[in-house]
C-alpha cells in the first residue's frame, strides 16, 4: 500500500462516479427512494466516521471530549467549517496544556 | 442558453473563495494525519471533493486496503452520480463526449447547485469558466494549509487531530438541526459505528468497512422511512 496507489484509487473512483452518468445516461432518476438514499448517504458516512473516532483523535479522551463539545456547539450555531475546526483545535491544545 | 466563459468565471469566484478555507483545513488535517505536503496537494488537484478527501486521508492514516478505500470513496461520492445524471439533462445536447469528460471532473455540490439553477440549458464554455476559480481556490487553500501545518510545533500538531472531525460536525449538525430524517440517519450511523467499535464480536471488522456498512444501512433505512419527494438541497 503506497501513497501513489491510494491517490490513484481515490481519484479514479471519484472521477468514475462523476463521469459515467454524465457521459452515458440521458435519463433522470425519478425513483423517490433512490433519490432519498443519495441525499442521506453523505450524512450517514460522515456520522459513522466521526463517532466514536473523534474520542480517540487527540492525546487524551478528556481533551477530545472538550474538542467534541466545542465543535458541536459551534456547528449547532452554524459557524463556518474553518471556524469550527480551528476553535476545536485551540480548545484541545489548551486542555492538553493543563 | 448560458455559454459564455467569463460568465462562468464570474459565477465561480464566490465558490472559489469559499473553497479556500475548506481546503486550507484539509491541508492542515492531511499533514496532521502524517500525509506529506506534496501528496495533500496532489489529492486536492485530482479529487476536488471535501468529504471524500477527508475520508481518504483518515483511511490512508489507518493504512486501510485499496478495496476499502475504493468502496468508501464510491459510497461517499455516490451523490455525484445523481448530480451527474441531473446535469446530463441540463447540459446542451451539442456538448460532445470529450467536453462531458472534462465537465464531469468538476461536479461538486456547489458547482452543481449553481449550474443546475441556471435558466435553460448550459454549455461547455460556461461550465469550464465556472470550474476555474473553485479549482484554483481548492488547490491554493490546500497548499497554504499543508505548508502551515508543517510549520507548527508538535504540541500544536497533536491538537490538530480533532480538526477533521470538527469539520465533519460543522457539515452534519446544521442540516440535522433542520431535518428530522437527516438527524435520524445520523443517529443510526453513529449507533452502528459505535456497536462495531465496542461489541467484541464485531471488533474485528476494519474501520473502512464499518463506515461502508453503517453508511449504507443508515441511508437505506432513512430512504425507506423518509422518502423525500422533492429535495431542495
């Protein structure tokens, strides 16, 4: 498993998903279940990637919990991605300093 | 029909500016995950997608297998297939296959949103112009983020481990607040993923497959229980 291999796999699959329908298909998907499934899938994937992994992402679970709480509140307030991510990092950093 | 290159460039500038901060965070997170600067930049230049790239670096960091990476990219980016199908209706019939191959590289949530809400059909020159600023913004932000990441002391870099998850929360929480089905899908996905982590019988399944299984299960359940007739997203 090397880095170039990973990048090729990622880029290849991502491009394939984007290009095949645009080049090949001429019909719209109308099936409501299929459409809903496509709509929900990013959230489902991101949710299962975030939990419980976020608890083990830093030096200790205490600092991770502090970061998680901070990020959750800021995200709930609809702050931008950069704001949420960077303030969570600052909180983790400060907690680990204690 | 909308088909002026500079019209596209103009429409793309706000997207490009927005991408700067997201890809800056990606650059930081990639370096924090142990990915070299050059690889972070190449990933951004060849993938041009946020969720897929973030998932990719966390799987690379966990030395996942190629099949896992491929399947997870497929699942995460499946929504692009839907957009691609939809754009195939929106793009003028006169756009040839070669142009379609080029246009499809730039299908992102935002580019799709802008192009698909144009009045009438859109042409290849407009699409090319539209993709320009987002692509440059995405690449430049990654360069800046990755370089900034390497300049930080190790104590700060350890705190950056949370950055990627902070981003994920910023992506998933606002829609979950507004839509019960999205909230439900998230809860199922989180519960499923925690089961795999903490139930000894399931603990042997690798992280990549857990994401794929839980993602398909939660989104499938959501689609069956809450099929949405017209999605506005």
